[in-house]
C-alpha cells in the first residue's frame, strides 16, 4: 500500500468507507472534478491542512493515509492485519460523546439495526471468524459510539448497552490476536459504558474482559482480585437467581481461576473452579446468556486450561479424556471448541506427546482456522513441535505450519 501514490490511497480508503466521489467532495467542500483529479494523480495533494481534513473525513490516522503502515500479514484471509489494527485504534480514539457536548454528533443508525449488527458480531466472534470480524469492527465501533452520543431519554441505556457490547467484542478478538494494549483499552471503556447502561451483569462481563487483558499484559494478580471482587457482588442469593446472573457469576469465577493459575496458586484455582461448578450445576446445561457459553462443559474446559497454565499437562489431558463428554462438547460454538483443542495441544506438548499435540492443532484448524493460525500462543506451540520433532514433520503439520507462517 505504501508504494501507491497518495491519490490512489485516497481513492482506496474512500472506497473502503463506501463513499462516492460526490459525497466525499461535498464533505470536503470541493468539487467532484477536484477529487477525481487528486485520485488520478493529475493534481498534487501537498497541503498538510487538506491531508488532515481528508483523514478526518475518512476517519483514519493521517500517517496511514500517507502510506506509513505496517506490512500485511501473510494469512490476511483469516488473520487481522495492521490496516485493521490501525482502523480499530482510530475508532477507539474517537470521542463522539464529548464532541456531541459541543456540536451535533454524526447521525447514527437506528438502534434496531445496531442491535442486529451487534448480535451478528458476537456470532462472528464465537464462530471464530476473526478476519471477518476485524474488518467489520471499525464501522461498528463508529456507529455504536455515535449512537451512544446521540440517543437520549429512554433510548440512552439501550445505546450504552450496545456500545458496551461492541467494546467487549473488540477487546475479546484483539486479545486473542495479540493486541493486548488495545484489548485493555476497549475492555476498560466497556466497564464505564456498562455502568451508564445500568446493567450489573453487563458490567460483570466487562470485568472478565478487563481481567483477560490484564492477564495477557502480565498482571494476573490484579486480574484475580478484580474477578473475585465483582463475583462476590454477583454471588447467587437463592433459588430465584436467574440463569443470566448464574452465567455471569460463573464466568467471573472461571476467569479468576485462570488468573490464579498464572500466579501458580493451585488452591485458589481449585476453590474458584468448585464455585463455578456449583453455579453450573444449578444452571443445568451449557447456555449462552450474555454471550458467556457458561455451563458444566465450559467449566471442565477451564479445568483443563488451568492445568495447562499450571504446567500440569498430564492433568489437562486427563480432564479432556475423562470428564468432557462428546455430545455437549460438540454442541458448543466453534471458538470454544477450537480454543480447548489449542489448550490440549499445549498439554500434550508439555508431556512430550508431539504427535497428539500436532493432531490437536490440526483438529482445531479444521474447526476454526483463525483460532489456530492467528493466535500467537498457537504459533508458539507449533514452533515447539517443529523444534522437538526428529527429522521432517508429518506433511499435514508442515502444511499447517506454512499456513501459519511458522518456519519448519
């Protein structure tokens, strides 16, 4: 992209924003002929004031417009690339709510349409289609921020609720793809907006996103304390507890257990897993309230994952083989299953069973390619398998490694 003339880059990003030359010209206060000449390179674009105005209209960083962007990753179909990272960063850096305090905010889509778009984004995430999601996120973030800035009265809590969810979606996928600082920023924003939405359970799920980002940034102790503190606020109060409350409470305990595992605190891990197991037993089955996928099976997946974090690969394999039933596991959404298979690959690698470690990666790749090909932790596992395999690796492993960009 950086080798393209500036006019061609303007045309490219104008097209990405689905903006005609006429609409673009109107917003710039220029003629359509002027825009056409700029994009064809007939007229030079050398005034920084105009460049900054164009970047503002295209809702992007001026450096990206100038072509100073990182290289695209090789597997752009399944993985995030730095174009999307910068677009998401630019969207997170917008402050429509404070701008609306001084001037009229951009007119957002109807909340009904926003709600459908948010539901679609959640499902895209839970089906492990990260590339598709990251391409859609910048616009979704801008629309949700504009809605939160504009809608007032009875519609304000709903608009805030949708924005908090979009921040959580962004945080979740960014963390998986290794953009931990942006993941923390999005999750932190979600907590603040969830409070305006006046929904404690939404704030609870936002807490798990903040905690996951903190763990990814190497601060598991802070994540543990935060999860446990909010879980205690949402602890079940009796037989009348809703499935939604049980699900959010249970996920807070599970994420607390994962943070405790990072600190090596086995006793706390077991205590939190026991609490989550009790909540799941009351719930009865795996459900997806507040997009948690919480239930008995997900508890066992976290038991295996915690064992891996504690360095006990044998225990993780035992949980997989003896305590996870095929039918409920196969009914879970692809992201959850592929994530577990990645954890199992790590477990088998820990106990030196490289053949099964590779098989788990292959199974996960067949189920949700982005979960294996795009996550830094999966690249670490594949590198470990290749390094410790004597001779040439099996051809399916070599082929997957090539797709992942991991050297054989």
